[in-house]
C-alpha cells in the first residue's frame, strides 16, 4: 500500500472518479489522517497485503470492473477475522443497495455529494467501533 508509516489512522480510498479522489484525499489529510488512494478495486485488493493495513476503507459503490460491494465482500473474506471497517459512498442511491451493504457489515452508507464533516464523522466512528471490539 505504500510507505505510510505514521501512527495516525490510515484511510484507504477507492473511487474511480479523479475529482472525488482528490477532494476526499484533501479532506482526510486536513483532518490529520493518513490516506492511500486507489482508482480501482483490484488495485486496492492487490496492494492490501503489501504494507500497512488501513484502519478504514472508503469505497465508491458503483465503479467499473469491481463494485464497492464486491470489494467489501472480498475484503471481509480475506480479512482473517480482523475486520477493516468500510464506509460506502455512492452517487446512485437505492434502498436495496443500502440494505445490502449494511447487512454485509459496512459501518456507514453515505450519498454523494457527501458533506466533509459527515464523511469524517463516519470514518472516525467506524475506526472507533472497530477498535472497541
């Protein structure tokens, strides 16, 4: 995942839209968190075992190739019992999708455009919940 070695929480961001990645990356960094950015699910999953494990993953639900739900499912399968919290963001909201990702264990489901404070609160809450279990 790269040479991130700080003791600040590490957030992995997976989104296929460059403008969204840039904006969310700036937001996360401004909150004092570390971030690694990926534009595709396979790239993220392949990098997952290479370095520091993220404390939270922010996933776009609808991406070409591999959806956020597929990434979430694969992440849970390879997690070895150490669940990495997932925050789903989407610009294509459907009640079925929300129900499905939350039932699969997502910590939050947020609609784009999401307010920065709402996203940061969801990330911090997900990290806090994961570290208390």
